[in-house]
C-alpha cells in the first residue's frame, strides 16, 4: 500500500465517506438523516450497483461495525451537523463559505436553490478535486457560478495566497467548514489554518470542524469503538493516518491560544443525543467515542 499522505493522491477516506452517505440516503431518505442524494455519483460503478440491495448494505454496515465501530453512525451525525451549519449560513445570506478540505462534499449542489449570493470556495488536493469534477460532469451536475474549486496542499501551501487567488474577501463574514480534515494534518498545518481564520476574517465569522481527542492506551477501553478503529486504520489506511488530536477538555484553551472562542461544542454523547435519535426517542447507535464537533469565532482584534 502507498505510504503517501492524503495530500499525494485522491483520498480513499473521502470515497468511503461518500459510500456511507450513499448508504444512509437509501436507508433513511430524509433531510435529517441520509440527506446526501448525490453521494453515490462519486462511487465506482460496482459500488453503486451493489448498494441498491438491502442485504449488501447490511453487510457493509456489519463489517464496518466490526472493524470500525461507530463510524457509520458518526458519518450520519457528521453529515447532519454540517448540513445544519451550511443551511443556516445560506439562510442568513452570509458573504462567503470556505470548505477547507471539501472532499466529495455536495452541499453547494444540494442546496444551490437556497443560495442567494453566497460565494463558495472548495479547497482540496488537486487529485481529489479532479476526480470530483469528472464525477459531477458524468452525472450531468453543473457547478454553480457561485462555486469555485481550488486545489491546495494544506501541509505545504499558504492559505492566504491560495484563497486570495480564489477571490476570498478578507474580513468579510465567512463560514469555514473543516469537515473530516483536522486529524489528518500535521499540527503546524492545523495552527496555520486557525491562525488564518483569526487574522483574515470578520469577528463574526465561524469555523465549524470536527476533531479527535487524545486517548491513552490505559483509557482506550472507556471509549466506544476507538481500539478497533485505531487497529483497522493502522492496518488498512497507513497512507491516511491521524496526525493531530486535542486532549479531552482542552479545546477551549487550545482555541483561545490561537485567538478563537468556542461558539458551540458537542462531545460524543451530545452528538448522539442531538443527531442520532429516532422519532420515538431511541438511539440509532453510538458513534466512535473519540470524535467531537466544535464551532469557534475570532476574538475581536481590538479586545484587551
């Protein structure tokens, strides 16, 4: 298996995320869960064929539950969370939305009718973006004029330069979506992205992101699915290993040191209660226990 990092080749994890979203769409088919009706267009043809069948979808989920417990449920919740954030920004007619590592994100296309003038900039490595554009073209899905796909290597290129060329407006109110990205980056790349949000955006801008907490070997059994997930990732995803994590309970101080303040934060149990309850109040399932959601805004530059 290639040892190149996620920045060197189209992302396999982005492809599997699209697979989970496509399965969820066939299982739930509603706007709260399974909302991504475009995800299957990014799948290889045999994947698209096989997931039509209930038995095969069940087999995929059962295998996922064994190898990476809670990841399918996490993808359900993650999609719902970022859908909510994205739609709210469009409804508020925010000036611009920047996707920091867009992967096969389809929100700019699924919610195009809600967009009344918001500029959307999708950043990701060129290999993944090229494949994404080919898939969109094959599916006859037009890229709206408000959307710009811009290649970047987050571990080597400066956000300031790349976004300036993409038409990003400094100090305009912006939503930054950082979905499924932070844990793959080197710590200095995480710092660079957060510093950009602090220095180059409106004080009411928001960065919404997910991250993982650091868990010791002694405590790993206290977090659902984490041990199995770590083993599977080392064995099968050696080219996309996690590089960044934050200590449990340290997110607020971590962000404060980088000029940002928490707007909202959800731990694993709060994620489940917010996004994974059936209509009768029962829990659809548990997510892998190391994942968290956060939203943060820059402190005022004039604050003392």
